[in-house]
């Protein structure tokens, strides 16, 4: 199994937007299917209407593919055979790894066009989300060090401290097999109450 370069947060971000893309395709009124016989004309028209997009298409007797780069490392891929399957892929070394995929009942090019028009906003949103998570992680790391220092100074028994996903910390006391949950705001009061 290859090691993925994207974080779970980034993968979740693209999955969420991909689900919205699929949902819009499913509920679009007067939507038409995309048949292999129409792909070349549809892809050529799409490429002509999006001259700045990096698009590649391949045509084979039994299937065709359409790929549009969203970023230097992320691309959206359509695979059309008897049905339409779309995937979001991320560069992983020389190859791409699938982040998510789904079947689309109708021609997804209108939704992809709208997606591309909103791409700058999505990228800004992703950058802010990753920065917020990074800031939160740094804060939690710093809080963990403060809690460790305070606990080692004030507690008379050994404890192990584990951070949790929700931003809390669990102090495990192996001597009496008890636990104490604290936050970065209440650890002094809670540790003082058991001293």
C-alpha cells in the first residue's frame, strides 16, 4: 500500500465538494445522459469554453476518459463506458491515488464547469481550513506541554496524558486505574482538585 501525500482533512475537503457535485448532477432537471458517441464533441466544446483549464481526453473503442487538473496535484477524471464514473485523484509520486469516486447518471460537464468557476473560492477555503487545523494542532501541542509540566510539578502520582480529537486531554493514573479529562482552560483547577 502506498503512503498518501494528502492529509485526511484535505481528502475530506475534496470528498465533500465532490458529493455536492454528484448531488447536483442527480437532481438537475432536463438532464441528458452522456453517451460515448457524443463524448468527443462534448469534450471539444468543453475544452473550447475553458481555454485556461488543463484538460486531457483519450478515446478508445470501448471507453473514453476526460481529465481536468484542479491543482498541480489534484485532478478530476471521468471514465465513460456504459455509464459515467467520476473520480477525484491526487498525485502520489509519479502516479495518482483515488480520493473518491461516484457514478453520475447525467452528463457531468455542466457541474464540472460550475465547479471550475468556483475553484478559486474552494482553494481559498481549503487553505483557510488547513491553516485553522494547523493552528489548532499547534495550540493543542502547546497545551499538552503545559499540562505535562503542571502535572509533573503538582501530582504526587504518575500519570500518562493523551490528547483527544475533540481538543480535550485525558490523564490516566495507572496506580489506581482512574482517568481525568481536562481542557487547556480547566486543567489547573481539575488537577488542583485531586492533589
